[in-house]
C-alpha cells in the first residue's frame, strides 16, 4: 500500500502577494504557448515519428524538468 500526502517540497512563505506576476507565471506554465503545452506536443509527436533516434530525443525533451 501507499499513502498520498499533499505537501510542498519546500516551505513557502508569501509576504507580499502580487496577482499580476502570478498571472504571468501561470500563462508561461499552462497557457496555450506555455511549457506544459510544448511538452505535451513533444510527447504526442513521438508516436508518429518514423525514426527511433528522434523518438528518444522527443521523449527526453518532452519529459525534461529543469530543476
């Protein structure tokens, strides 16, 4: 069995919330031109790629996490 604990990896203490900056960050991550959309496109394109060498590259780029 396993237990799911919903917790942040690092503690966060927001002293001065900035809704305008939050909107910019969210659009970069999840908007139509954001990182999440790009990653999903790379992963979906790997299934129609006829060259195995390129399939590996598309998989690596689509699953890259920069931290």
